[in-house]
């Protein structure tokens, strides 16, 4: 069996979206002739943890955990975050107050002194350790996955030293990521980010990302012929064909799974719902679940629109329970970031949404990658950020079908190509190509 070194910061006990792609991809690589060698951090500062994901680690996988020094001890003391509390992901602000001067200074320091990210102190010790490891335990190929993009810089140094075929896998963009503009970068820091990004994109044997628009963006920054291998769903935890034509019981439930930052605050959608709850029957039946970290700006908008009694916020639940929540919901909500890179956003959760067989209602650009995916698989509908009237019409149409028991689960064979089994096969074929 060939061996592939996978350099990833996120690994169980990490929970959340960052861990899913390579936990699941490595789970199915062995059946395609590749043994995963996972290099990851020991005792890392993960925003959320989910011990239940340990069961998805491939038995064939070799796991290497090394100590990591992160600046979060100082960061927590500076901001007055209590010991044991987690640092929130993606500029999430769950507090009632606006960000103050301490938060602004912290963001400035993070953007200008920790380049490309807060894991940059791990690069040199990792290169030193892995150099010794590779001398004794060679591998056939190497994959780095980011963010954090420090993982790519570890792989870049090893690639230069050993000429190991290297895939730079981008789950999110680097300088095109939606919060890049919020890092308060100096001109010098911005140039360094772009220089490092270009080095990774031009020196990697192959660059891979999860969507077509982001692939074009990476090519504009210097990459050649970027390959798209999307995220997917794990067939072992999704519906099968024996569970068709079933309707969840209970209220008219609409669920969103995952982080909702300020950029994902679907302001017009909440306004549309506030007008619809003037219908007493609809108001009594409507139940909205937001499962994951939610920015305070979202909570504020919900309250301003009189929806607080219809909305439940559940900070985090284990992934296996998330699957059950998806299957039990009448409608699955998907909010795309209202940001310059919105067209390229193709969240990992959409694939599990599609596999659940429940109807998807997305708010985002109608000409983006999410719209393309929903159209290809006939899994749902997307409505533009500002089209309040269409939102109202679509929600009421779904509600009418709910009242008539027509919102049934449908097994959709069109989504099969996005199973983790098939995607791991695609990745294995890519690895075979680059080692030749």
C-alpha cells in the first residue's frame, strides 16, 4: 500500500466543519490503495470538540501528534476570556457588546504578526520533526490542507527538501477569504500574505479546492489548472433507499446547521418571516433551529423582527446527532456569506443536506457554485439575498406542502457521486497521477 502524508491542523477531538474533509477522505483512502499518515497538532486550541468523530479514523491510519505553541493563552488573558473557554471561530461575536479596542488590537496583531495565521510558530518545529521522520519512514506523496495555511508552508519546505509530490488542498481561499479584509493588514503584511500564497500555488505539484469559482480565483493568483474535488457526505450516516417517502413529524421546522457569522446574517429572510408570522397558523407552526455558533448580530436581527419565540439556538451538538436533526427537519436552511467571494462558497454541509433527502432553501447568489450544485442535483432552491417577495412565496409554498403532508423525504440518486467513497477514489486517482 502506498503512503500519503496528510498535514492537517484539524483532527479529532476537533469538531466543526474544518475536520470533516480529511477525516472522511482518509477514512476511505485505504480501500483505494493509500495508507494515510496523519500529521496533526497535540492539545490544539479547537473552537469546538467532538469526541464522537474518533470512530471515523481509519484503522489503517498512522497518527502523528506533535506539540503546538499557539498565542491563545496571551490572547485570552488580554481579552479576559476565562480559562477553559474556547476562542470562537471565524470572527464570531457571541457577546452582546460590539468589539472594543482590545478586540481590534488583537485582530491587528493576528493579521500583521502571525502570518499566515496563528499556527505559524508550528512551521519550523514541524519541518524539523518531519524531516527526521521522512528519512526513516518515506512516503509516496504529501497533502497539506488549509486553512490554517501554515500547513501549506510546512509542506512547501518538505517538498523543496525531498521533492515529494505535493497536493496543496484549499478548503477555503487564502487572500480571497471573506474575512481577509477584516484583518487590518498593513501594506507590508498584505504583500507577505500574497507572496506566500503565490509560492504555495506555484510550487505545489497540484492545487485542489472544493469549488469551481474558488478554483478560478486561485488560478488568478498563480496556480495552474486547479482541480476541483468537492466536499461530500458519508454514506454510512445518511439515508438509504429504503427510507423514501417519509415525512418528519411535528411542527413546520426549518434548521440551519453550522456557524452563522455576521456575513451570513440573512437580514431580508428574517424580515420576510416577520411578515409571514402575521398569519397566526403559520406563526404557531413555525420552529427554527440554528445549530452551531451564532453571531450576536444574528440574534439581534431575529429579536428585531419578533421571531425570538420561534427560534432556538443550539451552540453545538455531536456530528452524529446533527445528521438526525437534518433528517427530522421539514426544511433545511443554507445561508451563504453575503461577501465578495459569495459565488464560490460551496459549504460542506450542503452535501449532507442533499443526502438527507430533505428540501433545501438557500439564501445566496443565484449564479454561484451553490446554485449550480442545487440545480445539478435537484435538491432545493436558492433565492437572492434581497428578494423578500420570492422568499415569502417559497416559504409559504413549502408550508402549504407541509400542511398537505407533501414534504416527503426523497432518496436522490443524483447526489451519489458526492459520497465520500467516490470522492476518495477521485483523490486516489489524482495521487496516482502526480507520483508518475
